[in-house]
DNA sequence: AACACAAATGCACACGTGTGCAACAACACA
DNA sequence: TGTGTTGTTGCACACGTGTGCATTTGTGTT
């Protein structure tokens, strides 16, 4: 049978409320009984029942992490790494975590709300650029703090009551553009997924890329914005079929995600086209696989350690602050990406 | 405020027990009230409180997944993929999942027990070859079913009361050995991590490899069993420093894990040694990255889809069966690996 | 010695849901 | 009309923990 505080109470000769207070280091009990009760609890291998605790005090020590639905379909290596880090951070704070995802964004929202209304989680870390304002409002009404990380809905950027931490996509794109132009590239292409084409995350990045290019004499024709269905390795490889035309009109290409860039390089190599000798490729995200291939991938590093660390820290802070909404000032952070120069881009003479 | 069954009861003009029965489709209520109550519940966006439900009926609809501690340190790409699949399977069964890990195996055990004693989970999926019999006994005493997947403690293999599903390491090793020998290789090397050297998972695999080799004229000298600290990409790359000696004495090498094999190939390439022209490499696990590199990695495929699918299905089955322990016959499954021929092994004349 | 006050503890209730049991109504049958 | 049966509902309690409030005990003050 499970050990409850009543069992401890009986053995210690006190009432269960007293045991409860001892275990919480309440100043209302004497130091002597506190020590005795704590010793007995340890001896009996007592573990508090989380359901009961959650029921009466709304504390579960569990965090819900909402990931974008594409993560399920194994599209994004980067998101995997981000999630890994968040788990570690939450673990250090003695929190368990429930990862929620769904087949489409609508379900994603309901999944988040369900977790909260079920009372399964104390707080949420959300990576989603499609979550609606209504959903977040509903969450806040339930008294559960939420922090956006990595992906932030456009409306939330202008909303001072919403917490978020992400990185500067414009700057990332600009780094890529300036770098390629500085190497002497003049005509470039760019690849993203069709469903990203209109999203702020991409449009800012693209704008940065174009302005970075033109600041140093390069450019990107509108016709050279290429769209694939999903940013997978396979899609990148398939895109390499159109190499002939691309090589004629451009000397390099900027991918929205590393794994697609890697697939593209692989596809080129199979046709005997060498990177970077014949063509330059730059990725985005800086996933692990980037340095495993030949050539190693030049890319833009997203500060994932800082993003996950900050997001977790922000949430812990809000949870500590009690249930009073918006007591502490809201934190919104935009971090800087960095350029990682490896081997997939070439200096033109 | 949150909607409770009492709110629904008031609005429907019935008592809350009646509401509870309606929501569970109990035959004790009339069809008419059931429909009415269900309609009202839906209108009010009712979501049952999981803490209360867990408290009185010990059902949380949450599964604990215990992963080996090395997964946290990003060592194993394979384990990541396995976890991904399990999450999807559990999602299809409307279960949330809490992933538990810790810095070392001892903590891992206590983490699993803690989750159960806290009442946070209904069942466990465990990937661990070090978990003790005592811990599992303790779990079963709490009435929480546990299924081992992928990694199984040695004692559990002989224990008919323990459920598990894994794959045949001997057979996997044998496939690798027979393949290399059939290509004409005579002297091979093998790499694992020091802490795996004594474990059944590896020793069986090694035995299969050696017997596979010798069945077709190959062999592996004891001196060519190489140990690295961890099976990381970096460790594999570092191992390539010893290439000179290896190439003198052997013509190919068998890695315990793909990512180390990939690092090794990369290390060779940097020294101008070509795979498979100068040396043959075969991996194990069949991770995604295996076909992203050049050459693509020849490897042994673990049936990860089947392992995760079966493990989840077995657990769902046991959960359905009520709390009666061992009512249904125990299932123990050993699945077969397959050889994936790509480009990293060469036919010797 | 009477009183005030602080420290320590127990009582009772609340949190939201599920279930055994009793109560009650409706109906069929003798 | 009385009895038994079936169908439907409500009452009361349980699950394990946390907390406001009353109670008891002990100590110091006047």
C-alpha cells in the first residue's frame, strides 16, 4: 500500500495536518516535531500524492511544452534539439514535463487548453506562431502562465502582456546576405516551405537577406524565391534536380533550414556538382548534422541554449511569483544569431 | 472559473453523481438525461479535472517513459527517434506522456518510482538495461504496469512475469559479420563504449558478429575490440587518429552505433583515406543521418517502428485489463533486425 | 494569583470526481 | 390491491492533502 501522511501521523503520534506542516517546513510546528516527522517520513519512503496536492493547491510541478505540429513529422532537427534542452532545464528545476503536439494547429491549441483545464500543468512553454490571442487569453484566465519560445505569433510581438523569447530573424538573414555578398556573390536564390512564405518569421529573414546582399552589391531576383512543400532533407534533395537552371542564373542559395540544405548538397553531389566549388550553399539553424557531412555546412546559428534556458527561467520566475497575474514586469527578449563559417560557401574571384 | 460537474448538475437540474454517470455512459441513467447532460457539458466546455479523477480512481491517462541517461547528453540519435515514435503512438491512444531521465542510472530508478508513487502515471515504458529487479517489483506492487522496450535488463529475460520487446542483437551482429565476410573481408575490428563492453546487449551482438565472420572465413582478433568513452560522433572521429595501425591490420570495422561510425568516416576523410575504397565501415541502428553523408552508411536496421508500436500496444492492452496483475499472459517479443546495404563497405577481390 | 500572550497542535472542511447503497417511481403480475 | 421487479436518481462517503480557525499548553507580566 501507498504511504500517506495519515500513516506517518499515526506512527508519529500527531495529526495529519501537523505532518503536512512539518513536510512544508512551516514555522507553525516546533523544530523538534518537524525533525522527528521528517525522519519518519523518510524512513517510510513517503512520496506525496500529486493528485491530492494538485487538487487542493493547484500545484503539480509539471510543465506543458507545446511544440509545432511539424516536429512530429520529423521535419525539424532543430526543434528536437531545442526540446532536449528545455527538458534538461526543467529537470534542474524539479519539474516534469508533458510534451503536447497534434496533427494540426487547431488541435494544438485545444491540446494546450485541455492540459491546463485538466489541471495537469502549472505552466506552459509554447513554440507556435499560429496560436490565437483568444487561446492565450483563456490560458491566462485560468491563472496558468505561458511563455512563447522560438516561435511567437505576430500579434504577441505588439502585446506587452505576453512573455516571449526568440531570436532576430532579420539579423540572421542579414548575416547570411552580407556574408555571401562579401564573398563576391551577386545573384542568389532562397528556399523556404510554401506555408512559411507569408509568415513573419520568414519574411523578416528574407528582408534581412536581401538588404544584406544589396548593402554589399549582391541581389536576389523575385523569381529565385523557391518554395518546397516541407523543409525536409528529401525536399532539398529533390530540388537539386533543377540545378541546371539554378547554376546558370545564380551562384549560391540560402535555405530556411539546415536539413533541406544538406539534402540539396547531397542531390548536387550525385549529379557531380561540387559544393562549394561549383555552387555555394548556406543554411539556417546550425543543427548537429551540419558538421557531419562533407562539405561541412556554413549556416546561421540560432542561440538555442539561450532561448531554452531563458524560457525555462522566465517560467520558473513567474511560477514563483504566485498566482497574481502580471505582478512582475513582463519579459520579452530578442536574441542575436551568429554566422557559423564552415565549408559550403566559396569566395568568388 | 473552471467548470465542474456540480455546475453542470445545477444547470441540468440533477445531482452531480448523475452527471458523472452520464459522462461515463453508464447504463444506470436514462438515455434522455444522458443526452441532455452531455449536451450541456459540451456547451459549457467542461473538461474533467484530472487530479480529482486520479485521486479517486487512480487513472491519469498519462504514461511515464523512462529513457537511459545517455539520451540526455545527446549521445544517441537512435533513441531520439524511438522516443518520437512512442510519443506518436501514445498520442493516438489519447495518452499524455512524461519523459523521465536523470544524470545516472540510480536516479533514473528513483525517478520512475517517484512518478508512480506520486500518482502521476498509469503505466511505464522503460528503456533501461540497468534497472534492478527490486525496482520493478516495487512498481508492480503499486499496481502500475511496466513494459521494457529496446533495452532490457539481463535478469528480465529469464523472468516470465516481466513484459518486454526488443530486437535480436546476436542476429544483428551476425548479419554484419556475414556481410563483411561475404565481401571478402578477413580481418575486422569492432568498436563500442567501455561501459557497454560487459553488457549482454553488446556481448551478444559481438558473438553474432564473430560467428557470422567465421562462418564465411573471416575473423576478429581480441586486440581489435576497441573501446571509446562514449559512442558519440566526436569519439568516432577521434578514433580515426589511429587509422594507420587499423588499416595495416584490418580491412573493415563494425561500430556499435551509427553516429560513431559517421564520425569515424569523417575523421578518415580528413586524412585523405577514402571509404569504402581504402577501408570498410558498418554501423548499427540505421539513424536518419546515415543516408545524408557521403558515402552513405551501410548499417543494421533496428525495427524501431515495430518496437515502439508494440511496446505502446502492449501497455495499452495491460491498462485495459484492469488492475488484476498478470491476468493476461505475459508478452515477450524479440524482433529481427535487417541489413541495410548502402555505400560504406567494399567488395574485396 | 490572575491575566495576557505566544507557541504548538488538532478539528473540520475544502478541492472535484467516482461509486456503493438506499430510496423512490413505474410497471407487471398474481 | 398487494407484491415483486426493473429502471432511475440522490445521498453519503472516499480518495490524500492543505489551511483557517479554535483549542490547548506553556511562559511571562503585573
